C-alpha cells in the first residue's frame, strides 16, 4: 500500500496548498504568510466546492476537476511559487511541517484500537458524517443514533469526504486524511513564531515542542475536528495581529474574518476565540494615520465572514429551522435547568480544568481497569488532555507562564489589556461552552488552540531561556514523550500486552482496559472497519525506528545556540548512525521469517549438520560434508553462525536441539546472525572508499546509497551465501589496495579465492580482483612481487578446498563437481546483456536511475572542465565494465554460465562508489542541497525496503495453516514445478493449500480447484526482482499474466482432488532448462 499512501499524500498536498495559491500569490504578504493564506483559501475552496455539490445534488465526480485546477494554479503562478520556496522561513516551515506530519502518521500507524480516558464514539461519528455527505443520506439521519446533522458544523467532514472520493472511501483513508489535516495546525503556529522571534531556529524548536506534546500528538491521530478548527483560529489570530500592525489592512482583515468563519464552520469550539477577537477588533483599533477608514474595513471583513457562515447556517435554517439548528449542540442540550445551577457547573469545571486531577479526588470509575499499564496510561492521559497547564507539558507550562509574564511587563498597556482579556475570555467561555459537569477537566474541548499558542510563544522565546530552564524543559519533554505519547500508543498497539501476556487474544486484552476501550473495539468490529494500522502500516519495530530518526532529525537544530561537538558536524558522524539503522532493519527483517524460500538456502543445512557432527564427534559425517564441491567454504562459515544460533536459542523455549523441530523454529536466529554480513558489507564499502583514496564525504554518500539499495538488503532474511562471499571480496580489495606489500598481496589473494569458495556463482570476482589489484600497484617498483604473491594466495584459496574435497571424496567428488558445473543453465544465456539492467530497474527503481544520472552528470561536468576523474574512480569504472564484459563473454559468448539476479549483486557496490563520488563532486559547491538529496535517498529507500516487511513466504503460511486449520491437501496452479511432498498425512481433506512453495520451473498455467477461498496471500514470486532468479522470459510472461497467490480453499468436491499434485503436473526431465 506504499504507492497508495504516497498518492494520498501528493493529492492532499496539491489540494490543500494548490487551490488557493493563485489568490494567495497576488496578496501583499510575506512568503510564509502567503503559504498560510494559500492553505486557508484552499480549505475554504474545498468546502465551497463540496458543499455546492451536496446542496445542489450535483454528481461527486465533478470533484475530479479540483486536482487539475490546483496543478494549473501552481503552474500559472510558478514564478511566485519558486520565489516562495527560496525563502528561508518558508523552507524552514515546510521542512518542519514535513517532520511533524510524518511524526503524527508514524504514531497513527500504531493504533489498533482507540483508547484513552473517556474518549469513545466521536471517531465513528465523524466518519459517519463524511459518509453522510458522500452517500447523500436523509437529512433526518441521527449520528450514533443521537445527534442530528446540525449538532456539529460540517466543513472538516466535507473536506475529508472530498479527499475520500478522490482516493478510496475506507476508514483507513479517513484516518489518514484526518491526521494530515490536523497536523497542518503547525503552519499557522510557525507563522506566529516568526512574528515574535527573528531567531532562525525558532521554527525548528516549535517542531520539536509539537512532536513531544501529548495533547497535540494524541489529537492528530484521533479523527475529529478540533485541531483543524485550531488551525484556522491560529491563522485568524495572526492576520488579526497583522491588521493591527497596519500592514495590508484590507487583505489582513478579510483573511482574518474568513479564517475565523471557517473555524466556526469546522468546530464550534472556535466561538470563544471569535468573541475574544471580535472584542479585540472593536476595542484595540489600529491608530496609524492614513489607513482606510476603520468602519469600511470592519464592514467588508464582517460581510466576508458572514457570507461564508451563511453557506452553512442559511441552508441549515432553511432545512431544520432556527431552533433545529442552534439548539442541537451539546453546549445547549446539556445546560442545567436554572442559571444558578449552570453557573456553579461552570465554576467547578473551571476549577477542574486548572487543577490537576491528582490534586483533587475525582471519581476514578472512568479509568478503573485490571491492566496496570492501562491505568498508568489513563492517569497521564487525563492529565495531559484535560488539564490546561499540563497540556502545555509537565515543565513547559512553567516556562510559558514565566515568559508571558515577562512579556506583559514590557508590553504597551493596550497590548497588555488585549492579551489578558483574550486569555480570560477564551478560558472562561471555553469552559462555559460545555454545558455538562465534567470532574476531570475540559481543556480538550475548546482550549487546544490556546495550548498550541503557548507552545508557539515558548519556541519564540527559546533563545531567551537560560541553560537551566532549557535542561529542565528537555527533562520534562522526555517525560511527556515517554508517559504521554509512547505509553499511550504502546497501549493502543497492545505492545506491552504482547510482550508480557502473549497468551491473550485481542478481545481479552481490550477487556482488561477501561470500558470505553471495549466500546471502540466493538465499533470497529461491528462496522467492519480496517484501520490505518492494518492497511498502511509497516511493522511496529520499523515504525519505532523511523520515529526515532524523525526525532533525531528534528533535534540538533533546536539545540542552537549550543555548539555541537566537531564530531557531530562531520560526515563521519553519520557512519555509525547509518550502520545502526541498517543493522536494526536487517534483524527485524530476519525475525519476520521467510527462510528456506530460495533453493540455495538448503546449503545452510549442511552447516547445521556439520555443526552437529562436530559437536557429536561424528567425523564420518564431517568428512562426507567436506567432500561436497559446491560452495565448499560456506558450510564452515555457517558452523560459526549455527553455534551462535544454538546459543541464542537457549534464551527461547526452543533451546533443546535434540528435537529437530526446535532447530527449524530458531532458523530466524541463524538468518539474523547471517545478516550481519550484509551490514558488514556496508562498513566495508565505506572503508574501501577511504582506502581507495576517496574523501570522507564521498565514502558517506556511497555508504548511504548502498544502505538504501534494495539489492543489498532483501537477501538479509534468507540463509544464503551471497553476502559473506561479497564480504570476502570487499575485504580482499581493502587489503590489496593498501601499501604494496607481499603479505597484503597474499591475504588479498586468499580472500579473493575465498569469495569463490563461499559462493561459486561469483567466479568472475576472482579474475576481477586479481586484475584490479594488479592495476592499482602497476606503477609500484614492487609490482611483480605483489602480483606473484596475490596469484599464490588466489591459487591457494582455490586449490585447497579442491584438494580437501578430492582427498575426502575421491571419484565421487569429481563426479559431483562435474554435475554441479553443468547446472548453471537455469535461465537463458542470451539474456546476459539485458538481465542486469532489467533486474536493477525493477529492484532499484527511481534510485537506480538517479544514481546512473548523477554519475553521468558528474563525468560530463568533469569533461566539460577538462578534468579527469581521480584514479580510483577510473579504476572503479574499469572494474564495472570488466565485470559486465566477463558476464557477457561467459554467458552470451561461451554459454557456460547463465546470469541471474544474484549475479548482479556485486555490481551494486561499484555503482554506489561511483554514485558517492558523483554526489560529492556535484554537491560540493551546493552544500544547501545536501539535506534535500539525503532526504530523497531516504525516501527512495523507504519505498524500496518497506514492502519487504509485509511480504509473507510459503513456509510461514504453511506453518500458520497447520496451526489453525490442520494439514490440508496440496496443489499448484502451474505445471512443471519441482515439488517436495509434505511428510505428515492429510487430516483436512476438505481443504487445499495452493502454491505454498517456490514455483520453478513454470511449464504452463493450471486452473484453481473449485471452492471457497478462506485465505489468500500474494506469492513472493509476484515481486518482480524475484522473477529474475532463473526464470526465462517466457516464464516471466506467464507469471505476470496469472494470479499465483497462495490460497487455502475449502473444496466443493474434495474427492476430485488428490492429496498431492499428480506427477504429470510436476517437474519432468524435459522441463530442465538448457539455457537456450
């Protein structure tokens, strides 16, 4: 679903910024003000369009006019757009907005079920309201069976409904668009920060404050309309203040009035702000001479706001009547019968909003539960969401009050009176707007905009804070992040329950929390709603890693003006960061299973057998394994890996390896250990670049490119020899390219020969490494010595395994070697020239094209300056061309070896080295572009790598089916494939498991057995890079035309299907590929 996710992001960005841009671009405003004005105008345009289509009963497909109109508007005013994007404040604001939005989406992806305090049902009501407009439900429809349409204003519902119609009408998409819209409240807050501070890092500070603020994060992922209303309130406040300054008074006044009206159409919680700002407008007038008459501006602004309000209230009055419109909101329906009783309610609610619950004694029934971590979560949730002071942060509220007091002491009397009155009116009316009694507090109802305004003030005053205050704020923010955000989403994701009580199911876990949590889960189940977590989200561990990266990305700049240590300003700082992230991703991938999919993974079993034979002292078994010729060194490497696997297995329930099934259940541990070679290759590439003569910047760019490479990543979950063979080859180069010494040359040759011994398919690396080593030292006076010693080392590494195998195996060894050497015909010799490029296109996508493009650009730029690339760059180009030439010669020319996808793997480090050099050269005079390019590489890596975390392999599906359904019959939807029958007898003859294996070769397609599909999972072979492992063009065409999904089918006629496929369907000698 990653392409769909990106499509939704692009569409939302286009609609929310592009529709209003032609108007905003012409306004006499500062660049960041234009951006916010465009956002406000775009939201109003979306509202007016959607509302017009609904009220006039026009077809919803007319919404498809909006994206091209938005794109046309951006293109029409592209000159102003380019100038806007060059503005430092705009770039800082958009960068910070991107971080904040991705941060919120990351937390959203962890939500399996909504919970927290008494929050329930609102999420479903607003989803229901969006559907109400799309489906044109009757106007007397009651939401949740209680609330009429007029109980809530509809602007946000119309906007999200429009986005849903242009994408997909699902609850997961609704959650996505609601979070995107709520996160945009950051932009007007950032605009206010630039009004109050000239410090360049203030916007970045605000981003961090938002990211660690529980009230903000929790409200962005809960799909209701309060934060979009706060967005428009803060925008209105800024333009109110701008009008007060006397700059562009009519423009500012109109934007103020329309934004405030739009806020009221989003959520009635904007009413206290509207009244406070209305009073401020009348009582705190601009006094500069020569400005337009105050009355004229007031009338025009009021008229614009009233016209916008009339679009909703006019229709509502005509449809429901005045009483049916104004008396249905809970602010009215829950008011006490007498004025005295209502006043007492307001005063008590005000006290409970200002005084934290733990300093009082509210009825704890709301958060009573059997889950200890659920109770702690709710305790903090009620503090951060409902108490006005703690909503700012556990320490931040003190700093906000302090800075506000300091500002008031130096402000003009009129300004001091305005801000004091604004705060009192908003707090007083914001609490009074809720008619019912609430003993926990009411900050979350109407005061969210005020809280975010306080955070904006704190960000603007950050540079005025002393070191002690900053340290206290960092400590408080750490507590807020841990207790208010991480714990909250751990509960919503059931993380702690899975770790500590893995035997419980989802319903049992939910029942241990407060009653509202169970109501939310029942709502999801009854209405069959798939959440964003189920549809879009990668694994939780990946999300946690990405969230950590986002926070690390946002943190350093806000630490200004504290000077960073020199190490943190050096490219070298990023090396351990990239390696750590790469290692974590590979370990997570291995832990998800997928082992024993590729045929070469069976070689790992030899290492397991060798380990067990050595442990048991069974030297006859050791001798038989050592006598096998193919990949002769790999079993000896896997002995060490298996020993580590066995040791780690002692920490699991499967440590007793006397039972063979326990070995199988811990194979992911072996894959995780073997994946260390994949991470090692990244480190070796960085070292190779430095040893070859590249600067640190080039080495880091090359490292980042290889860390982002799909080809260098996805084998990490499998038990394959490719990575360790590549490690030997890279280590050989690092050793050989150092000083021309016989010892180093000998070791280089030994490592080069070992690369072949680890994986024979990398035969071409042996002559390549010898040639590169020779050319690197050709000008050295000791060149003949190093050449001879390199040759000796290579011959020793190649010959010793052969000598050992021949000694132990005798004639059988040579027979096996001959058979194995004739097996490299799986595929087509003639594809040698095209397969590497076709594979890299499907595996690397846009990143691969970009790398080739920047290499070509760097070479062309150098030629234009009549500059030759550095010797190591020319040597790398030579190595790349030589490798391709060797593959062509021995495959296409001599027809000895077919080129596979795995054969292309050694080309990737060469491309990464050249790409790193090209990026370093091109970006050296443009340092400002480095973060943008790095972000692009990370995005490309995300697109390439994330799908692997959701991929499921046949063996894992077979295990799940055996566990939950029993042992079914097995069949295939293709003919000609190799097939190994399952050993246990069938105990579910009414079921058939289809395609639960590697599908190779592919002779023809077969129909599926008739019946109901109980389970359907996309086969890994649908992933196009896998189709270049041995499959011919004819086979790839069949695979791409046919749905090869793994299915569990309840058979209509079980007797008509045998337990296993008939021999005629399976592999026959005639199916063996010849390479032609």
